[in-house]
């Protein structure tokens, strides 16, 4: 073997050791959010109410349908269920990485360290995701299955997979306007029919009236618990960004001290502008010949996955697991061109600094909280959007 082979093996051995320690610590002290999912699963098995304000901070905020789908996990004691959930999330992450690579370069062998660097760039998100025991990786798995089926012309099945993602969190609905723009009407109809069927799925356990009661409870929980969290530091969406900078929030970052109505209008205007940018970039894809990326709409899907969190009223920073495809695409571009594009290289490095280097472990709690209040992660995501736009406008991908 060559020296670089020994180096690669050494890096992966170190990675395995670090990950083993992380998972051991996660299973012992973390996964508080998964406790909510597990409790909901056990409540389904006993036909109990899912939405109880006595649960305090750890309210169940997912749909009743999702509780039905994860009900089998309630058959296991919580310690065993945690192990199974972590293993499941690792499998999801593996396939997300593999499908991202396939969208970018097809069956070609990836450049050295592509997977490792991608995991590093997105580490702030997926590490936090697993530590909390969240559900975003499962949702992303369904979305990649949706994309795969769409590419193969299986629009009906694509709509079903997208519906499965939507019942976990409604943010994947951002794909609907794009599907309509691309005239994928079968997928939209399939999504609508499958979503309605899934909404009524709990009726088989709770009855029709019981299911309607659950849906009412879900609405009440979301309407009561969400507004106070809009300006929270961990909310790194457009709503959190503008609420902290432009309103008199408890974080005292406000610049213009605008009213909430004005800020909401601004948020929707920016979101709409970014979506039109996506459509404009899609039109430019027709001018790309022999592009760097195999999948012709890889940039569009990268942006849509980012927009799921960016446009969400409550976009916790760990939800940016959805940026894995974007980071892999940009990392591949930088490695393939040997850092010749200094603009993208500098912006990608700057995004890494803003997102990953400023955290609790490296700078302490106070500076980390300040960085969240200043929306540095959101700024890092904006840099990724700029890089993706440059690749399309320069006809590179």
C-alpha cells in the first residue's frame, strides 16, 4: 500500500474510535427527544392520548399518523429502543450519503475523503440530530426515495414516499410548488391521496372520533408551543433570523424594532424570492452541457432540501441535516477542480467556520449562545446557497 492508503486507514480508525465513544455517550446521557417518540409509541399501544400539556417541555408535536408508524418501537423497553433507533439513524445516514454521491457522480468512484469531508462539513447537524434522537434522517430517507422514484418515472410511488416524509414533518411540502412547476401532476395527486389516507390511519386504533380529537390536540399543541420559540437561538430559520434582528426579542439583537406583522411580510417575501431564484436556476440548467454533476437537477434538489429548514417557522439548526447533499456537491466540486475556484473555496471554508468551529465544545456556552443569537449558522447556510447558485450561473453544474 501507498502512504496515502495508510493515512486513510488511520483516519478511519480514529473516526471509528471517536464515533464509538460518541454513541456510547449518546445512549447513556442523550436522546431526550427520542423519549418523546418512544412515549408516544407506547401510548398508541395503550390507546392513550398523545397530546398532554402535563408533559411540559417534552410535548409530542408530531402528527398522530407518525405515532402509528413508530408504534412498534414502543414494544421495547426504552434502553433497547434507543439502541435500535440509533442503528436505524445510522442506516438512514448511510443511504443518504450513498444516494447523494450517486446524484452527483453516478457510479464513478468518489474522490479521496469525499465522504469524510462531507460528514465533517455537516457534523454540527447530524451529530446533534443523533444526540437528541430526532427524526430528520428518517424523513430525509423518504425524500431521497421520492427523488429516486421521480427520476425513474414512478410518480405514484414517489408521491407516497413524499407523503411519508410529510407526516413526520410538514416541511417537505416545499417540493409541491416545484413539482407543479415541473408538471409532475401524478406525484402531486399521489401525495394528496396518500396524505389523506395517512391522516385517517389512526382511526383504526382510536376510531374516527378519537382520531379527530387527536388532530385537534395536535393543532392546539402546535399553536400554543410554537410562537414563544420563534426567536429562540436554536431556531436558525428565516423566521428566527429576522425575528432576532428586527424585533424587540429577549435576545436584544433587534436592529429596526419592527412589528411582527412587518417581519412576517419580510420573511415571506425573502422566501418567495429564494424560491423564484430556484426556478430561475432551473431554467439556466438548459444551458449546461456536459456539466460536472450527473443529475441535472442536483442543485435544485440541494436548494429545496435546505429550504425545508430555512423556510420553516421553527428550523432548529440540527434540521440542516438536509444540507448533506449540498455540502457533498460543493466538496466534490472543490476537490475535482483542485481549489481553482477561489470564490467557492473561500465561501465553503467560511461556511464551515460559521457552522462548525463556533460551538459549545470549542468556545464555551456564552459565545456559543451569542453565535446562535447572531444567526451565524443561518449565515453559513446563505453562503452555501450562494455557492450553489454560482455553479449553475457559471454553467459548471
